[in-house]
């Protein structure tokens, strides 16, 4: 595909890297030469200029573009770029829309009128992921596949986990649970039977949604029900989180922010929540608000350093689960070594959502694991797939690809080596990023 990406920020850069790896013809436009310089090692064409300008778009070849993705930080630029691109001949357009007003208004307009086929709100996507983590006391990631029949849970293993230092082939987990991937020392492992789990491993389990084991026991960590929740940060992500949390009954939600004006606005928006003016890094304030009785502390201030520090303080003072929003790529390895339960990375969530749209037709969904250390891909086995009709043990997949689940005739299984794949089956694959394209081609045909 011929793809134009407008905006070389965190989302645009991540998207460019993944699409270039898949051998797409990628052009990236950004006003900043410095931002474009960071893409020098990628096999992409870069153009310094205004992505919402027709001359720059024409230089990028918009007339023959299969897809234009506008992911700058400015909604108006993204909207204008998509409008111009569509009118110039681009087949499909995707716009990153951060402001809720724009999102609500433009979702109702047809692509013929505005030129945007799909809008994505990164803050909303991040908030949805945070709420998933809130609802699962022991997991840092929760995702469902195959219309809810298959579930993946990611969790860091504590010292009491019964899974530690036992070869996977010797674990008695039951038929319908699989250790599908492990992140250790910032590297993803697609494990085999002779591999074992270690303390602080970030393990990803695949199971059937209606047959889940006791994951809290397996994690080796204490977990508290999310009855009292504190959200630090009344910005876009924080507001989306509070809106989602207050829709469901049974939780007491506090929203705190150091900006008094933001607190006043949030208090008007969310009468069901208790909005407080204070800092998440103020020990006295946290103690005053009984942080030790808080079951979940969520840090989404928009500042990575403040998020990390406040989460560590909250945990030190007795809070239960801590969830932080992290935007800087260089902080991710650090966060994984700290006493933080879940780190939400909006740029990967947004890139994953866009990748799903780019690959539409061959795959049903895609999820990025960790800091792009791996992918989970859901797709249908094609009629022309060379693997169709073969058992998994006869396929002999590369070490970095694993078949985690198969759904056939509306029935899901966690397969073993003697199971077949047939045309029309829906499969869930775990793979290393550099093998994602190969895996997709193998199974889709």
C-alpha cells in the first residue's frame, strides 16, 4: 500500500516504523526537520512541510495514496489534511481527533462531506484500556478476541506465584490456558515447553473466556476489589476515565488535580465523583484523603514524571493497584522495574488501532505487546493458505510465532500439536514484530 502519514510525533513515528517493516510505501510529512531526522533509519520518505497544504500533499503523491493518516497534535490540521487528501484522490483517510466536541460532531458526517473515513481519539482509547485494567484486580492488560470467546491477560508475577521456576510443560494449568508470551529484561519470548517463568516476568496468558482459572493465585499477588478509586489528573484522559468509571455502580471515585480551574470544570461535569483540589505528589494531601484505603490509584496528569512519582508514593502509603499513563518511550523500561502495576502507553494503543484498519481484510484485530516487543493478531485462515489442513506439529512455525487459539463453528479451543487449522478458522497468533507480516501471509494465504 502507498501510505502517507502526517505528523512525526510518537504515534506517527511508531506507525511509520511498523508499516515500513511490512514493506508498505510510506511517506511521512512533518513541519519539524528534527522530528523527521529521528526517522532516518527507517525505509520511509520524509517531507518537511505543512501536511494540511495541498502543495506538500501533492509532492507526497496524495493523488495515488491508498491511505492518508493524519496524527498531528492539532485536530484542525488533521481534519484539513484529510479533507484535502480525499478531494485529491486518496482512497481512505484516518484522522486523530483529540477534542471531544470534534469527535462527536464529525462522527455523524459522511466521508463525502468531510473527507474523513475514520476518526481515532487517543485519550479515549487510553481511558478504555485503563478501565479494563481497573476491573481486573490482578492483570495489567486485558483483551478479548474472537467475539469475546478468547481472553488474554497480562500480569507481572509476584514472589508467591506457584508458576515460578517450573518448566511450562510441567505446569498443571489445565487444558484451556496457555502461557503465550513472556517479557523479560525488555525482551519478548514466545515460550516453549522447556522454558520457565521467573520472578517479575511479565507473562501473557491466553484462555477461554468462560473457563478462566484463578488468575489471582497464579499471579502471586494480593488483589483488592476496585471499590475506592482515585484518579489524578483532570485532563482529557482523566475525564474520559472518570466518565467511564461513574457509569458503573459500586465504586467510589475521587478525581484530584493541582489546577483549581480544572477541578471546578470537572466538578460540574461529574457530580457522581468527588473532585478535590490537590497534588498527587503531596504526601500530606494523600494521607488526608486516606490513600491507604484506596483500592486503585490512576495517574494520568499528562506528565510522565509526575505520574510515576505519584504512583510510587501512593503505593508506598498503602494504595492497592497503581496504573500510570506513560508517553515517553525511554521511560518504559524504567517503569517495568518499579513497583507499578500497570503502565498504559497511548501511542501504542493508537498505533495498534490504526494498524487494525490498515490491515483490514486480512486480519480482524491486532494488539501491540509492551514497547512493541510483540503482537497479538486475530485473523481468518484463507482458502489458499498453505497451512490449511495441517496439524500444528507438522506446520513447524518459526520460533517467534505461536498459535494461541482456534475458533471453528463458533467453538473456541486452546490447541495442541495434534489440532488442525482449516480454511475459515479464526486463529489468534502471538508473534515477534518482525514476523507479523510473515505470520499473516502464512495463515491468510
